[in-house]
């Protein structure tokens, strides 16, 4: 299905219409930006471009549900909620988004996983998932007023063009620092993902 360009365009149009209705204008524009950046990174790193565009556009489809609605959706659809997600329900939009895309659009398992992992990472994430997670952080619509954030964005974009794992590690590190400063819980998946990338680099450079 995702090798048929005509069907992919039809599906992209369908998703586009759905998120236009279901998301705020800011979140919609971000989703389009992530789609474009995911396409760009997919071409650089040998990932299926159609899948990258689809997950990029759809990745935040569950983002703007209320906390109560997120928990209700998970309960009604048998989605496991861990203790950290129960305290930070914003993280649940990834699992909910993956489930919505499975039910509505027939997304394959790797596409569902990419959406499921894009906020916290996962130690078993494949290259499609890495492309989405990095694209989410560096899409061209992201702009910052302060110099520190601008430099972070530039460095993330530079690394993404050179080494996807290095870019992923950079973005996870930055997110962890932000989470710690906010006094929020760190999801275990982020730590496990970071450790696996570091172990990979240690083996590569040893």
C-alpha cells in the first residue's frame, strides 16, 4: 500500500484534512513541518520516504486531547499506561496517535512504533522512528528568540545531516536537561535509548 504513490497522496490528503479539523493551527503547521523534514531526512538516511511523510504528518494526531480524554481513550482501547505516563499524561499522545493511525489509516507496525516512540525514544527503535523523533525537534517551523535555543536548533540540524544517531543523542540529552530543570519525571525509555546509542558509539570508536 505505501509503495503506491497515488494511494499515499490520497492518504496524506485524508490525514491532512483530519488534523486540520482536530488540531490547533500551530500544531497543524508543526505537523506539516515535521512531514517535510521527515521526508528530507528519509532521503538522506535510506528510509522509505512515503512512510516518513505519513508518520510525520500524523505523529501528533492525539496531542490535543485533554488529560481525561487521553486516559479514557487508553482505557477504552486497551492501551497500557505506566506510572510515569499517568503522572504526565502528555506522553500518552504517542500511544494514542499510533492507535488512531492503525485504526483509521492502516499504518504498518513500524509506522505505529515510530509514532509511539517519538517523544521518549525506545531502545529498539528503527531508522524510521529515529527520523521522526529528530524531525520533530528540528523541523523548519521551529524558531526561538534566545541565542541558546537557536544554537541548539542549528546543531541538531547539522548533526541530522551527518549522523542520525548523533542527532538523536543530542536531542535526547537536551530534552533530559529540560525535563530535569522543569522538575518532571524522566521516562525510562529515554534513558535506555540514550544508553544504547552511547554504547553503540563506544563500540564504533573502540
